[in-house]
C-alpha cells in the first residue's frame, strides 16, 4: 500500500498544511541576537512564561528566563530547561497572547498597556515584571530589529515563492 499526497483531498476535508507561527520565528531570532551581543542582556531577574494562542486556543509555550546582565538569557520551549537553569527563586509572570500580537508587541504596533486594556493579552503574576518586558524590547532596539527581521523574511518568502 502506498501513500499519495493529494492536495485536493486536504481542501475537501478542510485540512491545511500547518503555518509557521510568528513566535516560532521571533523568539529563536531574539535568542540568536542575545547570544551574539552580550551588551543586549538586560539587568532583569525573572521568568516569563508566554502561552501563545491561535484563535484563543493554545498552540505553544515559550519560556524567557533572565538572570541579570552577567548571565546569558535563556529562551526556550522546554519547561525543564528554564527551571533547571536557575538555582534560586525568581519572580514569574505568565502571559497569554495571540501569535499575531507577538509581532505587533515586539515591533511597537501594540503597547503592553493597550493590549492589556483591550484584553489582547492576559497577565498573571508579577505585573511590574510584565511591564519591564516591553521596556526591554525598546532598550535593546527590538522594534528596529523586528522590522528588519520581518523584511528579510518577506524577501525570503517572495524568493521561494518565485522559485515554485
């Protein structure tokens, strides 16, 4: 018995190939940039647990652990890695955000306060720590870097689409 992929069959059943999440592009890039430039490491102690959703359904979780500006931040999807990395107790904030809003937040189109008031982001835990995440992106030039990253990905997408 052989398996043949039929794109028409997936359309009939309402199945679509999985799309890449914005958060799955942005956070590894943020990790790469922090690895390349220790000057970007924030003087911040805390664990951000970002529950990323699509149409209000949880699709992935990211862990951002900051332990001061002397230790490289850890950005991962692995819960155990983020908890084992620190031997001391750190403040924790849990955020729930739509995948599309991740880019808006990092790129500056959506501020944390606007998102919170409009209920586009849910926050549990240390609210002061939650507010510092936005300042972290601003201070590190995250908005400019995010826009450059988006433009590069658009160019790559256009090039790969033209090859098809």
